[in-house]
C-alpha cells in the first residue's frame, strides 16, 4: 500500500516538476537581430577586459516598441554614487527604411522615491529599470557608432560592434 502511494506521489512530482518550462521567445524582430550578432559575448568580454574603476552589471536585454538593446550599466564605486547610471551597449532601432544599429551611452538619473542601499545593491545586479526607468535608445550626441542593419553584412557588423565596444571602453573607463 505504501509503495503504491509513494509511486503515485513520485509520479505527481515528476509531472509537476519534471519538465523545465519552455523559454520565452521574443517576438521583437530587433531582439532577433541582436541575438544573431552575438552581442552578449562581445560586450561582456570588452567589459571584463577594460572596466576597472567602475561598478558594472549586465549585460542585459531590454525591449520597447520599435527597439531592442543589449547593454551593461555602470556607476562610480562608493555609497552615495547611485544618483546617475550610465548605460553602454547596442540598440537596434526600427527606421522607415529598415533597422539601424546604434552603439552608444545613455545617462539615467535615479528616479525611485527612496534609497535603500541593501535592496538597491541586490536588485541593480539584475535590472536597472526599478530605479532608473527604461533604457531607451541614446540621444544623437551620445551615439558612438551608427550603421544600417544588413543580414548580408552580419559577420562584418559583429566585428564592427566588437571594435566599437573595445575602443570606447578602453578610452573612457581606465
């Protein structure tokens, strides 16, 4: 009797927990472009190699209507340095004549009503939007590289992005 009950309970647990949920696939076409360009690896390698004096987190993927981004977020080290956050990465933006890739930075002011260092330091490692709002594409003056997307040039664009990441981080973060 006990074996039968144990088997039934085990079967229920397998049915309930045995399969991992299917990962959500983005319906955002700009996010698919970023995935094809292998931006995560290039951005992470450049950040690991060149960022020394700043705290940084990510990379993370963020989307909005007509755009998608893969960014890292940086701030100065120290207790009271949460007032400004810098996003650095690549945005794919929908234009009338196709998508455009933008490598750039965006400054975000702290927008939460209160500051609790413990919860801030825990949450900021995964996501900045709780404290700083959306990571919209950079302003015109903050764009480092602007290039039209072309599937035929995917590998060349991947290298251009990697080079832009390295050059910017080498010059600005040491």
